[in-house]
């Protein structure tokens, strides 16, 4: 004789609220705030640099040369304190057209770093809410990987654009961390892909429970 067993419906399992999970969420919330503050600070710093090119102040505290930009924060100008490296000139002394050319490519310079910190802020905000393995997490991780690669390739793009219009001063398009950034970006992107596939498999299993 066959027996029919009756099971209670499976109740929704609430998120884990153990001390380790609470500590993880608290640490994630702190990191979300930190990355948000860094993002705002990065925006303000980028805006200050752009304004220095648009409306150059009197002095030579901000210089640009073959290896990038140098900012001198001392009470005296760098020319008065120590001789500037060869090939470096004050931003204030650049012709208007050359300064405008650098302003035009400034979004390409600032955007990768801004987007890395913004996506990190959003990712850890999800972790702080207890959302760990979701489509949104995987998407943000993949975005971080792509922006890391973009950040590594950005100097090559910007110097090529400025060279095309004969306005290039900074010739430093390849940095020591270029290859590690590209590799790290690729690894982070693949981790995001793995998380996305894992989320899809989890959803498929839930449909057959």
C-alpha cells in the first residue's frame, strides 16, 4: 500500500543574521561610504585641474612635461625652490589652444578612475544590504574589470589624440602598471562572468524545487 507523505511548504529563508554576517555588512557599508567619498574627491580634483587649464592662475605650481603633470604645493614656486625637470612647463604659460586641447581630452583621462570608484561604491552598498550573489553584483564586477582595462589604455588614447593635432606635451603613454592593470581588469571581468553564470544556475535550480 502506497503512502502519501505531506510536507509543509518551504518558507522563505531569512538572510543570515549571525555576528560574522553583521560584521561583513558593516564593513561593506563602511567601504561603500569610503568609495563614495573618494569618488566625490576625485570629481573635485578633476574639476580643479580642468579649471586650472581653462583659467590658469598666476604661478607655476602646476607643470606638465614628457612624463605627465606635477603639482607643487609649497609656499614658493618650483622654479624658485628647485629647477624644474627638463621639458616641463607651467600650465599657465601654455597657449590657449593647447590648454583647450588638453581640456577636450580630460574626460577620457578622468572617466575610467571615476567609474571604477563609482561601481565599487555601488557594489559594496549591495553587500552592505546583504545582496551578495545577484545579477546586479555580477554586472558591477564586470564593469569594474572593463574600466580597469580602460584606465590602463587611457594614456595611449589621449596622447595619440593630442599628437594627431600636434598638441602633445605628455609623452608618457606606457606606464609600469599598464600590463598588470589590463591583466587585473580581465581577471575581474571573468570573475563577474562566473558570478553571472552561477546566478543563472541558481535560478534554474529554484525553478525545479
